[in-house]
C-alpha cells in the first residue's frame, strides 16, 4: 500500500514536472509575448522574464521590439526630368504594438520591405535628378511619411528612412562633369576679369599721382632697376620713359619749323625772278 502511494506520488510529481517544463517559456528583455489560446488572442501581453502557458492550448509568439535595420534593394526608375537612375535606401523601424504586428499582418518585415520598394519607386518618379542628388533630406521625409501611413495599422513605427546611393549612367556622369568644368571655367574668367578691372583702376590712380609728381616716375624706374638687378641676370632691360620720347618729339617739331617756313620764301623769290624776266624782255622789244 505504501509502495503504491509512493509510486503515485512519484508519478504525479513527474507529470507536474513535465507539465511545468512543457508550459514554461522565457521572454527576453527586448521581446514581448503574444498568447493565442485556442486561436483567440489574449489581451495580456507577456512581459520579459519567465512565464507559463498551457501546453497544447496556448501558443506563445515572441515579437522583437528592437529597432530593425532593413536595406531596400536598389530600384531603377525614371525621374521627372527623364533620367534613368538606380536608387537604394535603408529603413529603420520598430514594433510598438506586438498584438497588431502578429494579428494585422502575416509577416510585418516582408510587408515593410515591399512597401519600402514601392514607395521608393514612387519617389523616384516624382523627383528631379537635382533633388535626388542634393535635396535628399526632403525626399527622406516624404518617403518616411509614405511608409508610416500603412505601417501604423500593422503595429509598426517607421523610425527613419535614408536614401543611400544614387547610380547614374556613364553618359550622364560625363555630361555632369563637363557642366561642372564649364561652370568652374566661367567663374575663373569672371574672377580674372574683375581682377583686371580692379588693377586697371589702381594703375589709373597711380598714373594720376605720378603725373602730379614727375620725380615719382624716376623713383619708380630706379626701383624697377633694383628689383631686376636682384635676380642676378646677365641681361638688364631698362624701360625708356615715354615722357622723354614726347620731349624729343616736341623738340624735333620746334627745330623743323624754320626750314618749313623758308621753303615758301624761296619759292616766292623764284616766282618773283621769273616774273621780272618777262618784263625785261618786253622792255627790250619795245626799245628795238
């Protein structure tokens, strides 16, 4: 009799241990447990730690509450200005309602991935190439709003969306390179022209100052000679003052003035002699 009681107690203990082992569950700190009892959702969400379920009756689904980093495969599309590009992105999201993530959608990860690809294609078609290259922050916000609207019903919150890379055709890359070079060349020419204009104004001011003080030109000439001589060159080039050329020109004009005045006089004398000769001839004929 005692042996039967002992055997019964041992059997009950074994059954209880097996029941505890079969129903014992451990939920990690970053997870939450969703219990389905006979296919119906239990309102209680199991917190992290040790928990028990009824074996064969309850089914525990663990939902990860961490932020998930999901890369979006590169999508090829045509922008609004008819340029073919390939764009890839990355989506950061997390589950905020474990029950909705289990009940509302079959696989919330796959659903978010497909929605991200579709939204990315839509963003490409609505944007210009310049926006994809330089205004990504605005596109990221628009893409986040497009993903967040359906994801709320799945118990998922979109934390952030980033466009990683934009791939362009080789012909477009070469065209953009030529455009950038032309723009740089235009800026260089404008800067050079501005420098020439400023230099001409300063030179005009310097010339006006030197014209007031003639000795300043000689001092400047001496400074130039000193600067050239410091280079230890075998040839020394001396600039010839323009004022000296003008002085020589004026001197030549003054010295040539009397000769020019004498030429008409000699010509007049010749005319006078020529006029006297016919008169003499006429006088001789009358005497005869």
